[in-house]
C-alpha cells in the first residue's frame, strides 16, 4: 500500500505540535498592589504573615504581639499584645497558627507549651505537652520552611527537629527519624507519626535536611532543602512516597554541605547553592507553590550575609493536586521578598519591600498580587 507523502508530513507535523504545546502555568504580576500603613515600631519585613479569610496576621517578636489587618479595606484592625509572664503570660512568641478566629495557637521556640487565644488577645488555655525523646518542641514558624500545624480532632500535628550534632548525622540515623508528631490538645500526650526522612537523603553525603510541610486537600506533602523530589502521603498514618519535581533553574546535582566546617563555605552552601525553600498550599485553587533558589557565584562574606535581608533571584513553581509541575517563574533579585507572602482568595500576594526596590516604603507593608497565567511556549 502506497502512503501519500503529504499525509506523512501532515501527521509528523501534528505529532510535533502535540509534543511541544504543553501548557505552562506561570505566576506573573497583575500590577495590583496592596498596601497597609504600619507604625514606627513595626519592621516592614515581617517574620511571618498568615491570612485567614480576609484578615492578615503579622507577628512582631520584639513587641510579643500579633497584628491584624483587613485585606479588603487595606487597613490596620488591631494588635494583640501578650505578656511574657504571669497569669496571662505566653513566654516569647516564636510562631503562631490561626485555626479559626476563636482558636489562635501561640508557640515558643523551646518550651513545650501551646497557648490558646482568640482575636480578643485573652489567654484561654495553656497546655504543657510531652516532648518525644530525641526530638525538640514543636517548630512552628510562619517564615522559615513554613510547616503549618494541622488540627485533627483533639490532636495537632506539628513539625519537629531531631536532636543531635548536625554534622554527625548519618543516612541511617536520619532515615529512622520522624518529621512530625501529634500532640493531644486535651492532655498534652504525644505520639510520633509515621512520616520519616527519606531513606536515601544523606546517602551521598551530608546535606541540610530542613523540611517544609503543606497539607493539601487529600495529601500531606514535604519539600526538603536538598532534594528535587517531593514526598507525600494520603494521611499521617501512611508511609511517604516520592515524586520527581525538579526546577529547571536549579543545578541537577545539588551540592553537599562542606565537611570542613569553614564559615565561608558553610554560608555559601546555605545561602548561595541551589536549594528548595517554602512549600505552600493554595486551597482556593487546589495548587501547591514551591519556592526555590538558583545558585549564585558569591565569594565575599559580606555579600553572602546581605542575602538574609536582601534575597537574590528565586523561583516559584506551580504544581497541581497530583504534584505535577505545571510551570515555574524566575524572579530577578531586587523587587520581592520571597519569604513575605500570603495566600488569599484573590491569589498569591508577595511583598515588594526588598531593600533594593526603589518603591520600598519603610512605613508600609506593600504586596503585589501574582496571577496564574496558562501560557503556551513560544
């Protein structure tokens, strides 16, 4: 049977188009700006934002307070000041979680206490809980490797750290260590959950092993500093599975933590090497956003230290509910603060208060709304 050459060429063309016309979802500026006036005692670079419905919460460590802003009206609502000691004492606030407006949980950095309050700022309950042997107290921080607690019935699942000298960790030790535990909000009892670090994370050598955790609609997901993969399970009782989710902007082979322990090399690894950071869930769109940092070639220690307040370029990946990478966007340095963000029904807001941004105002929280666009590659 003779096949027409024109038909062959047409079929080839259609096949080629189908292979290259996959969708690419990108987070791009909508040019919509949200600004809140702040007082002289509030830094315009926050240690943690959290949005609940149309309210934005901000923590100010120096004042031991939570601030509440109205997102729709772009205005300050109230501040919740907390005593460190006494009948209403909550210690030094390190992190917080807004389960609902009647249940706002406060956490310290070391002490094994959970404090319950609401938008009145009155301490409703103080719970001392048991820390599992070999682990730390709950690590709840709305800025650094964000891992919001998950409240299920009478229990709260919280991220923890493993005790021990960081540079002495082996793959066997880490792979038998737990990422989270559940604490009973009635009696303070705890139980380790069935989520362990990957069994091969340190197989090739030592890496920073900080995780970020996000609870989606039907799965809990973890992203680690030095791994392209994401780790997930349908519940905290099941073992974790993994899926490849590499950013095209990061090195394919992620670096190892320098063995010598020299300060400059360690700082280069932590702040200038390819790495993953926050993983957050957008419940309004049933999507995940994974923040990542491409490698930088910096050797001056002052330049590296400045990255802590003036971050370099970064990437935000967009993933669907099955953790497929839908696309990613590279952001140049000098405009956004990638650790100052919040998810709202309007979309993902990110701070424009980068120190090098000429539009940065000291007396304002200023955010830009990023919108998802489904674009076809050129």
